[in-house]
């Protein structure tokens, strides 16, 4: 094989590899309730506000309501305060439906710069389907009926092995990192002053 052919093959290989990497990272996955919730968490982790808005079903040129913007800002600050160097998903599943919305939990772990081990986090979101795509429902649009449903679902969820495993991992994390919560709160408060 000539040097020119080897060069062309190398360039094609690198181009395909870059294309594959581009397609895998940073995009919003609307295919399932769990996928959109994971996309939201990744978008907050990446500090990608546009992707966060897409997870809520907001278009790029759409003006964001003040309550939704406050929710986005709060979570962007929180994820920035985590100072995560890596994040991975442990579990995500539906806890049932309230009307046409599903309640989804996501358990993810992140490795912080100043913690000995990964910190487990569990979050809950309502998700709705529109045109065969799923979107996260902003907190301001959660109805009283949905809130009541989530309280009952959470109480039932607390008796599951998944929740008990999460709780055990969280307690172990706190024991090994006793000052972590205090330093997280300090970083979070400092980020509020930067705005």
C-alpha cells in the first residue's frame, strides 16, 4: 500500500471517528422518559443551558418564562457546585403515571475534586410525551394532583431495594466525607454571589 493510500485511509478513519464522537456526546435523547431525564442531568453537568431548555421542550428562539429560568439557573449553579470530574448513571425508571405524565427517578453518581468517593444523587422528574418525543415538565407546571401522586409514589419507593441501596451508599459517602456537604453549600452560596 502506498503512503498516499495510507494517508487517505488514516484521514477517513479519523473523520469517521470524530463524526461518531460528535453524534454520541451532548445531544438530547427524546426516545424514552428515562432517556430525557438522563439528557437533562448530562446537560446540567455540561453546563449546556440550550440543551437543558431542549429537555424542557423549549425551542432555541422561544422566550423562557421567569419561573423556568429560575429553575434552570438554580440547577446550573448546583451542578457547578458539585465540581464533578465524572458522572455516571446507576438506575432510572418510572414510578408510575399521574394523568398523562410519568414520574421518573434517576440515580446518578458523580466524582468530585474534593471527595474520596463518588457521591450518589437521586432526583425525581415528571415527564410527558408529545409527538412521540419525551420532555421534562418544569416544576412550575407540576399540578397539585401530580404533587400528591409523587408523595405517595415516593413513600412506596422508599421500601424498595433500589432506594435502600441508594440510602446506604449515600450514608457511606457522608461518613467518608464528613465536611463535603458543608463545602458544597459554601460553593453553591458563592456561585449565587457571582451572578
